[in-house]
């Protein structure tokens, strides 16, 4: 099993949608800055959350919020 930790800032407000079967899906766009060879680069990650696991947190997550996934 691979384990990845992503720490960065939200590039947009979380987007919530529902599948045709009624399953809730929330998508987060996370920007992480890294420095390579003296150049700063921004890597974008798309994080998908299935179900109602983080509903209480969603009220606090807005564009620019710091997150660790």
C-alpha cells in the first residue's frame, strides 16, 4: 500500500455532486509549492472524497484554506 500526504492550499471551493445512484462525491483542488533547482513550482492535486465522511469540515473549507490530506 502506498501512503501519500498532501499539504497545501485549496485552489477553489470544494465541489459537491451526486452520482446517478445517489452517492455523494466531493472534490478538492489542492495546490502544493515545491522548490527544485532554485525554481519554485506549483503542483495541483485533485482529491476525491466519497460519502459523508467530511461533511462537518466542509463548512470551514473555502478557497485559500490550508489543508493536509
